[in-house]
C-alpha cells in the first residue's frame, strides 16, 4: 500500500484559485505514487469556513486525520498560518514534512481523469 500524504496549501484569499491549486497538488501527489488527503478540499463542502465554530471543527478534524498520515506536504510558495499549525503538529508527532514548490507541482503533467471516474456500487 502506498503512503498516505496530507496535502496542505493556502485556502484563504483567492479561494477559487487556491482550491484549483490544491486539486493540482493532489494530482501531483498521485503522479508521485502516493495517496493524497487534502482536508481543505473536503471539509469546506460540508462546513462553513466563515463560521468560527465550524472552521475550528474543520481544523480539528484535519488535525485528527494528519495523525494518520505518513507525511505532510506543504504545497506552494507561501505557508499560511493554518499550514504553519499543521507543520508544528506534524513535527510534534514525528511525521516527516516536505516543502513542494508551486513550480514543482505545476511541472508535472497529469490528466485530472487518470485513475478517476470509478463506478461506485
């Protein structure tokens, strides 16, 4: 079984652009042969990031998932405050942390449909 990697990248600011970059970072991870987990692509779909209590719940659930991961990848050219918190937690837990630049992520060609579209059921 391949490694489970927690993908961290900025979300706030230009949210649409940042979500697209997070998807690209996950495709990059898949191309590297690992299984990505990006909580900021999942939890905002069910929690309101503008509600402080719901945002905190999402952060706590993400931290719980980080504990199960084999590595943390900090993706992009800047580290947001949320990413810094994830980095600190990973280091406390002894989880390896790796920085992946925007240039590196964008340099990998990977079709968003490769390996996707599996039928459920």
